C-alpha cells in the first residue's frame, strides 16, 4: 500500500502513522473496529464519486476509488491476523505479518 493511502488508514486505526510501526494482536480488534467506524463516517458507501465517474466515462479514464475500497486489503489482513494470533508490522516498501 502506498504511503499516501497507508498513513491515513493507520491514523484512522488510532496509530500515530509512523513508519516503521506495529500493532500487537491484542490491539488489533480495537484498531480494526475504529478503522471500520471511521471509514463508514468519512467515505461514501459506493466508494466512487458519481460526478467523477460520469466525467471519467466521457473521457475513458478510470473512476476515482474511495478510501474505504482501498482499505479492503488492510481490513482483510487485520481479520486474518486476529484469527491467527499474529501481530502486524509495517515498514516503508513492505507490510509484514
């Protein structure tokens, strides 16, 4: 995940957004719940701005993707880490579990 997306998501989870960083498995459920709550509040449900989508259809460019859709891989990673009992660590250029 690129920093311009990853750092805001980390901050939405209640983390400082520092890179490198980590969350312990015991902290993951609260971080995941906070992320999901904040994504619901801050992003539209369809994740694509209809005005941008209409403009893009005319020009042939790809639609703008919302933050909640970009967060989906992170959310799945957090669920898996919780289920398997792993901490989550990240560094620039890599996300490690």
